[in-house]
C-alpha cells in the first residue's frame, strides 16, 4: 500500500517497508530442499518414498504414477490415492508445526504480488540460481499449501501459482488496459514508461488498495499476450521487436537500439549478446541476410546501417548524383561531402575522387558542382 507526500508523489508506506524487510529476512533463511526433506519425514516410509519419487525429491527423478506403481507393486490408481492422501495428511500435520513457516513464506510472497505469480518468477525470487532439486522442492511445498492453487499455462498466461481468492477478472482487465496502451503507442514501450501509463488509468486509480507497481509487473510478466524484450521494453507478443522471428529481425532490433552502423561481425555479436532465444547466430548467416534485406543498407566494407536512418546504397558517385538531383541547384564541395557522409561511411578523399568524374559531374561557378549536362 502506498501514500502520497505533499506534492502528490507516491512514496512507500511504513507497512510496505516492514513487509519487504520481513520477506528479505525470510528468503535469506529459506531452504526449500531442507524443508521438503523434513516435511517428508512426517510420512510413513512407503508413502514418503512414493511422494519423493512423484515430485523428484531425495535424489529421485520425477516419475509417473504408472512407473511408481510398478516399483511398489501397486496400481496406477492406488499410487494416485496415496499421493492425494499423503498431501492431505501433511497439510493437516503442518497446521501448527514449525515447518509451516516455509509454506507461509510462499503464501505471503504470492499474496504480496497480487495473489498470483508466474511459476518461474516465483522460483527465481526464492532462489536466483535454483538447482533442479531446489526447484522441485519448491513445487512440492506449493502443492502442500492449502491456500494456494496451480494455474495451468494457457494461450493467455504462463504457468502460475495463485491464492485461492485470486481475482482472474481483475488480472484480465489490467492486461487488456496494458494492451490498449501498447496498441495506441504502436511500438515497444520501456517497462518504467508502461508502468507509469498504467498508473494513470481508471482501473489503477479505482483499485489502489489492491494494486501497486509490484503487482503491475507481476501481471505483465504473467501474461503471454504481452512480452518483454532484452531491452526492458514491453510490447504485444506478436511484434517482431519483442519476439524476432529470424536473424534479420534480430539484427534489425539490435541495430535500432545500437543506433549506429556496424560491421556484420559486430552485429552478430550483438545478436548473441542479447540472446533472444537459444539459437546462436553466425556471422556468415547474418551477412547473407543483411545483403538481401531492404531494411539494411551497406554503407562501407561489411558495414551496415538501417535504411530508415537515411543511409543510401550504391557507389559514392550514385549518392552524389542523388544529392545533386534532390538539391536542384549546384552545391559546393563541402556541402556535397557533408551530405554524402550522412548517407555513407567513407573518407572525404573518397568523395572527392568520385566528384572528379567529369562524365558524371561538372564544375560550375568556380567551386560548385552540378550533374554533367545540367
């Protein structure tokens, strides 16, 4: 919850600071694998082994009901019943048990994030570099919590965990509002800017008791309709600047943020640096794509720029000819050189050499040049 100072600027409330401090301390002491192991010890040996194998704990890999049944001489349905009964037993045992603190941490974090959070985000929050065993331990603890429920991934949202009183309609309204903002902008918007725009909407102002910046970020990260690119910009998931489809798209996005021409090998390094996906870009492939893609223009030896920046392809003489044609009047040497350097990455002497071609250009009025025959 937030309050405002005399200038109507939002500042964190004392309660927010206390909650964040408590979370920080709790997370420092949170050991999911240790907690999961101690909780399993509350079960009978057979039930403990079945649950450990089902969730991939105590060194076991996660197994199917059928595989576990074969190992223990049980039917698939009987294993499912044991799993269900064991979880129910543990929930009852943990009601007043010291181990319940681990469950309370999970419930508190999810509640503080808007009563729902993306599964991967929650795991990262609990352990920034979680091992597979830690990840499975966290999922086990989540399954025990009576106050929580799993929300399966669908076309609109990622796999998540929510409080039982989570309001899905409110989440949908926030996302629809964010989509409307992005469509109006027509381009990716930096995270901070989108958050500020959302805070100016009626749905935010009308629900300030249950929504804040943390909740907005949680909802945006949970949505599959809105995604974030490596440059901390949000956009619609089908936009090429958010999810580039191929090497050409990736090159376009990194160049747009790099804001200056680069050699194709450097462009390749930028693509791999920002890691849009697991595919590694190779400079030969990048070079081949840039040559045929009209969004790029070769402005030097292996150096490419975006066409939208105003750079022009062709030899320097072609560029000079276009400049003179556009000007509709003779230009002096310095004017021509400055204009060419805005369109091509070449040396001044290269421009002068091209300008000396008498078949293409003629000198008029002492120090000015025009197209030959004009």
